[in-house]
C-alpha cells in the first residue's frame, strides 16, 4: 500500500511540473515581440531610444562616427529598390540610413513601422546632386527636385543589420 501511495505522489509531482513548464513557455512566447531581420543578425538589446540617439547626434561634428544601435520609426523608404530609408528622431530631425556595401535592401512598404538599426552613426554633408537623386527615388515632383540647390548637413547611418517590428 505504501508503494502505491509513493508512486501516486511521484506521478502527481511529475504531472504538475510538466504543466508548470508548459505555462512558462506560453507566457514567454506571448511576451516576445516579433521582428523581421534584414542584413546581419542582430538583437534588440541595448538599442538607444530616439531621444538618446538625438542627443548623441547633437554632440557630433561633421565627419565624426560612432558605432551604435538605435530604435526609431521609419519615415520613408526608397521606392526604386529599398536602398535607403529615413528615420525620425524625437527632436524632429531625421536620419538617412544606407546599408553597408549595398548588401541588403528594405521592403518598400515599411513607412511608419518601428525598426532597430545597428551600425555606424555619423554626420555628413550631402551634395546637391545626391539630394536630388534621393528626392527622385522618393517620387518627389520635378519642381521639388529643382528646388534643391545647396548642400545639406545630415544625420546619417550606415546599417549592417536591421530588425523590423511586426
């Protein structure tokens, strides 16, 4: 009788442990945020918020570079082939993102989505012809393109990996 009682207790403990493990697995799957990865595989940990990224850019001079990872919302994507995108910073500025060695491209329909980019942040001066090229890629009118007549200091980023929040 003692043997049956002990076996019953062991069986109950094993069954209850299996149910607890199953509950923990379900909870962690629900808490996890889904991302689509493009370029090098990166993780979302230690990504700067847009407010911190804006502060970082304000301290940089023309030609400075800083390895970084940041989270931001996509404003615009190259509609020709997804070869660049612009991100919005909390202070109202935008960051022009290109992809290392043109090794990957963004989907053209991600404007408004949140992304995490990993790579090199830098301040750049974009010549008139390059600005006009980007305006053309973005589908701007001929009048808007012709109105670009001076070089522009921009916040730039060369990404080696991107996570797109789903």
